[in-house]
């Protein structure tokens, strides 16, 4: 069974041959970067966090920015809430169908 380590090593020339595409259409690097930036909108805010929370995420982040890690964590929580709400709805529907 293949593992992640079985993937061939990529060289800079492999990346240089890569193509930028937007919606399946070839695009320039600049067009692609602009499209990516448009999809990832960020808003600068001021928020007060406990010092222990900041230190925890800084320790986890390593080379990555700790703010990115906080964003990723919050995004996973939001997605988890959606999954939980969907699961609850499905269970209610199934229980309702069984009672008929």
C-alpha cells in the first residue's frame, strides 16, 4: 500500500512547468494571485485574548504565524457546528419518519 513518502520528490523545474488556472482556464501568475486574494478576504480587527491563549498558539505555530493557526482553529469550530447542526437535523428527520 502506498504511503505519503512514496510520492516522488518535486524539483524547482517541476514547479516552473506548472500552470496557473482559474476555473479551468489558463491565467497569468498575477491573475491567479488576484483571484486567490479575492477569495480569501480578511478584515483587520482588534480583539483581546488571554495571554495564555496567545502563548499556546505561538508555541504550536512554530514557523507558521500564530494568527493563522487561531484562524484555522476558529474555522474548524465553525465547520464542526455546521456538521453538528446537520447531523441533528438528519436524526430528527429519521426519528420523525420512524414514528409515522
